[in-house]
């Protein structure tokens, strides 16, 4: 066997494995969607998961949003002052946050905070036979474990992204108006007259919803299919962050191109 | 190897063949589990005892063969029918498999909450009755992380019997138990069988413990049932299999050495032989 063939073999294997993973993930999504009617019987579990992935992520989302807004105001004030356009600070910050940074950074933080928790929890449930025990008690783990977490992520992400953007605006206001002296009325009036609810805020929310679907799907799928060992769960958790981050950034480009 | 009790078997296994990673775990396995008795499945490690339990509960499908539980061919059952069957089967996992987010009470109540719409008072009474049966009513509000191994196994047993199943499967119930906990579990298995008439299948290695509770023992090796009988019959060791397994001989029909190439060659002594 030549060196070229040897080098080519693993690449072909990885490609096939990667495609098989995508296919398995798609089938898993169909399984979860099919289990939604049965999952709705577990409303208490869904609301418990919304609390865990949504409410418990609020602090990190709010703090990050505040600082991102503050940094954004500083950088944009500097850039706009070159052109004498600091009056547009509120508008530019709001458009950046609602259209782009809010959904994307929230999704990345969500993958790190809630996605990893979902993967590790489900992976450990498999490793300790809890999922098998549910199967043996005639309880479908897809309907009781996977789908409620997936739905919770999909519901929580758009809400968290909007909270992020709102706190970002507050941070930008603190820096731009309170510290750098931009006129308060100009800051808000320019923003409200140039930011469109449907085109900017709703489109940003659609993005956040799509990111919620992919991040939650990747997190739940990785946990559900993690090898039942400590190493397997650790790798699955890492894969959740890596895959979710790449998919979010790639999907962001595609959605931005279509929503522009 | 079908037994004389085949006519009243709750579980019938016929010509079961299962391949895992290219290796035959079962090669035409046939046996019966009589109704209302405690049957132990014994055999060397890796012989497929837990796999057999997974076949019985439909967690794994065999490649060939028939496996009937209460007259239903499990490998042919659809999801709904399989889940309906599982509601009549209790399964005690080797590691207890308690739900770590729920306390002891909620773990035992879990199957009831999922499948029966019972008034809270009735549900509470059923759960407390089961916990009383395993001696842990006072531990109802403890979390699984606060339980010892023996206590966790008893909670799992309470959960397994909460629906008064027709069949309980015990997967290595004696592993890691101190003598007190071991006797408690033994007593519970015997009591459940005698008072409620629950058919029990026990996968275990501890013959001394099995002897105290089992009515029948099936010895599995090489993918087949190589011996069946009461614990006393098997202890007499009338075949090479029973002599090795129950006598604890290191070598015999089950080789001590995992299949390997020539030892001298592996050590680089090929020239010495010549």
C-alpha cells in the first residue's frame, strides 16, 4: 500500500463517519419531533428544564450583554467620531446587537453554559443505566429526557438573546451617554427611528430561534450517543461546544445572507 | 436445554442465536423459566447472562430464534406491545440505576406517575407500602447519593415491584454487598417469590447465595445451556462443566488462557524448540 493510499484512508473514513453522524443526528431530530406529543404529557419536566437552561443562564447572559454593549459603544464612538457621526451611536449599537451579536454571542454562551450541562447530564444518565432503567419502566427516554431539554433550549434561546441585546443597549447607554457625553435624546430617538421591529428585531429573534434548535439538538444528541464511560462523556461535552460553535457561526452567515 | 417444567414456562427460549462483534454469544440456546419459581442463570464471565436478560426485556434483539414471555414472542413485538409487556416486568439493575435527580420516594413513585393516574393519597400509600417491604420507609426523603450500595439496591427493588410484576429480573443483585445487606436482599427475593408468587430470574456468580433462594439453575457456557437442575443437583458436579464451575477449577471446559498463539514463539524462543 502506498503512502498516499495510507494517508487517504483515514480522511475517507472521517468523511463517511462525519456524514453518518449528520444522518444519525437528523434521524434523532425526527425522533424527538415525533415524541413531542408524548413529551407534552411531561409539562412539569419541560418547565423544569426551561428553568435549568433558561433562567439559570440569565446571569451570564446579562453580564456578558452588558459588557459587550459597553465595549461596542467605546469602539463605535471612536470610529464614528472620525466621521463626526457619534449621533448615530445608539442606532449602530442597536442594529449590531439585535441583528448579529445578540443571537450569535448568546448562542455561543448558551452552548458553553447550558449545552454542555445537557450533554454531560444525559451522558451520565446513560453511563449509570438511568436511560435503560426508564426503558425498562416502559418510559420512552426520548420523550421524557431528550425532547423536554430540546424544547427548553428552543424556547429559552430567543428570550435569552433579547435579554442579551437589551442589556447590551443599557451598557452602550452607560458608556455613550453617561460617560462619553452623547446626547441622551439623540441616542434614543435615532435608534427608535432607524431600528425596524420586523426587519431587525424579529429577524434577529428568528436567528436566535434557529441557533436554539441547532445548539440544543447537538447538545442532546451528543449526550444521548456518548459512550458510557467518563472519557466518552468528556469527549461528548467538548464536541458539543466545538460543533455548536462552528454550526452557529456558519448558519449565521447563511441566515444573514438570506435575511438581509 | 428444556426442562420438565416446559409446559408451565413463563419464559421459553428456543434456538436463540446472537452474534456480537462477529462472535457468537448464543449458538442455539434453549431453556425454560418456570412460572412462580426462582431461576438462576449462571455461567462464566462474558457468557451472555446479562445479554439474555436484555433479550427477555426486548432491549436487544437476537439474530435468530424464539423467545416467548407469557406467550408473546418478544423479538417480534412492536414498540407499544413491548412497553405494555415491560410494565409487567421488574428489572433490578446491577448498579441500581436510580434516577439521581429524584429522592427515594419519587424514584419508587416514578413508574406509577408515568403510567397510572392515581390520587396522590393512593400513590403515596402504594409507595410507602413498597418501601416498608424493603425496610426503607424511613429513608423516603433521602437522595440516591445519600444511600449505601445495599440501600440503593433495596430502593431499586421497591421500584421494580411497585406495579406488582409477573416477572422480576435480577442482574447480579449480590455484587458488592456486605453480609448483612446480602442476607436482606436474599430474604427479599425469597419473600417476594413466596408471598406474591412472582417469577424471578437471577443472574449471579455467588453459588452460596444462589443456593439459598433458587429453585432451578441453568448453567450457560459456549452459547448454550450446558446444565440445568436444582442447586443441589448441580453442586454434585456430574459433568465437566458443573465440576469446573461449581468446584471453582481454574482450567477445564472453560480454558484459563484466552486463545493466543504459541507461547514460546511469543517469547522469542523459536530456536530453542529446534
